[in-house]
């Protein structure tokens, strides 16, 4: 089965794995029909194979990997989610992991080994060639989520005095070149970067042309410790396909390519979405216990904030007893404010993440979001005033509801942008903590404004 044929039969029109295909694999595993397991997985792309492994239970994964044996491409181990990768790496024999490390690019090998126990990692590295081991060890020394962890340490570099002919001969004969590359780096003997030559320029030039004549000396250097989120922003901002990575002495130590950055962008976007929901770092492959424990702390914080909002309501229990309509309408005020605040907060957190929002335009954006909150507050105040009047027949109740709606949505607009900005200023990830603060503010202000105004004008 070729990879193209596999693509036709294992995925539906939306790109999801077919339930019938996964069921067939599970049945073959359950029946210990390993020949059929190998047949079903034969020719699958690494990404398809990784998706299939993630769909299986832990025990099924181990049986599946054992069944396919050498059909398991090392690149598949890099494609699976982190939790699944850790399970498989522990399960597989060290010899097979060592072979994978030797075949993979440096950044992928580092990713494969980074979460292993130091002792187990060393046992694996002892089985790979010295040059590969040294490169992986260097990669592991860089900070998590840094350019050093994302870069490939094998790259093509030539001196300035070479000609096109010498460079092409080098590309043809060298045994340690990367599998894929689009440019040649021109360096000094000490690996300080002088410029780059693209492969298309190289191949279009006469053989006796000096490399320094083709060299583009416009360099966009990336420090090896640069955070991967900022690294992705620079690729997006400057339309980069690749970028040289240098150490603190400006020596060339690696290269980051756009395919690595696509993964970074996906990871960072997912991280922000999860943090906004208080989910944290989890995957569909995590166990029930791990998932529950990971969510518990954030749910507990939300419980505390809910208790605070409930306490505000309790301050007006006598008011609510005298007018039952207040209990019916007050969730509307808090809910509308919470939704409006969440809208503003989401836009703000994303703008902060992409660096579209900063000190230069913060004042203008704060004003805009405040006015948006006020305008929507007025619009929904009129709408809800009409609803309350026809529902309960009280013009004074309608007026109180309208006033509370304006107050809360105005505050929602302000808090939705100011809270993320303050958290960013205090070096706290706004994606992590903004939602609980915004929700708390809008709940408290909504209940207090509505019930407070009711206590003054209706009772």
C-alpha cells in the first residue's frame, strides 16, 4: 500500500482517521494477528502512523509497536504527542532508540531524549557515534523552548575564497551534509558568518565565479538562547525560510528552518488556547488521573472566585427576597459582562502574544475597547429594558437593569484589556491568569451594580 493509497483509505473528507480503519487495527492487535497489523500500517506516512498510534490505548500502542518492528520509522517518534512519545521511548529497547537518534536531525533527536532520566539517556547516547552524541549533548544544554533546541546543527558552510565549482564538488562529495537545505553559509575559519548563497544562485552561476561575489551579506542572526515564540515572530515578521543561529561569540552553531517554525507556531497557539481555558499542558493521550489533576487547581481557583461572587449576592439577600424578579434577571447582567470581557481579553492576549499591542499603541487600544464596551452596553441595555418591561411590567426595574448592563459592559471592556496588560507588565503570562480575573471582576461588578441599584431605587 503506497502512502498516497493509504491517504485515500484511512482518512475521511475532513482529514480525520476513519473509525473503520482504527477499528481494523485494534481488531488485528486484539487477535494477535501481527501480519495484518503490519499490512494495515505498511506504507503509511510518518504523520499518519503517529495519528494512528495516538488513537490506540497504552497497551495497544505497545503491542502495535512490537508488531511493526522495523517498520517504525524514527521520524514517527517525533510526530507523536509528547505524552505518547515518552511512553514509547521507555517501552522500546535502547538499541532501537539509539538507531533513531543516529538517523534523526539533531533537533529531533534532542526532542526524543529530552524528558528521559539522565541515566537512561546516557545509556542510549553511549550507543551512538561520537559526533552524533556530542551534537545531541550540546542541544540538550540549551534552555527549553529556545532556538538552540529547535536548530539543526548540521549545515553547509564554505570559505569566501572558494569558487562555485569547489562548492558544488563539496556538496557532491561530503558525507555529513543535511538531507535538505536551501542555502550555503559563507563563514570565516572560526565559523563567524559572512553571508549566505542560495542554491538557485549557486546553480545558475558559472563554475569559476567566486563565492564572495554571489554572497548575500544581509544576515538575520538568531541567538541560540532566543525563546522559540520570539523566534517564530521573527520568521513571520521578516518572511524567513531559514535563519542562522549563533552563540554569544557570534559563531555559527546551527540553522532553524521554516518547517520547524510551523511546529512552533502550532505549539504556541495551542498553549495560549489551553491556558485561556485553564487547561495547561495536556493531550488527548493523557490518562484520566493526570488530566483530572491537571485541571483541578484551576477549577479550585474558579471555585474561590465563584464564592466571592456568591458573597456579593448574599449582601443583598433581603433585597432579592422582596423582589423575586431580581433573582431571575441578575444572571443576565453578569453573563453579558463576562462574555464581553472574554471577547476583549481574547483579542488582547493574542495581540500581546504577536507583539501587535505594546506601549506605542496601548492608549489607543484601551480607549477603543472601552468605547466598544460602552456602546454595546447601551445597545443591550435598551434591548433588555424592553424585555424586562414586557416580562415584569415595571419601568423602574427596566431602568435599573439597563443601568447595570451599561455599567458592567463598560467595566468588562476596561478589565478585558487592562488585566492582560497589567499581567504582561508584571511578567505573568496573560493567557494563564487573565480569564479568572476578568470573570471575577465582571461577576462582582454585575451583581453589585444590579442589586445595589435595585436596593436604592426599587425597595
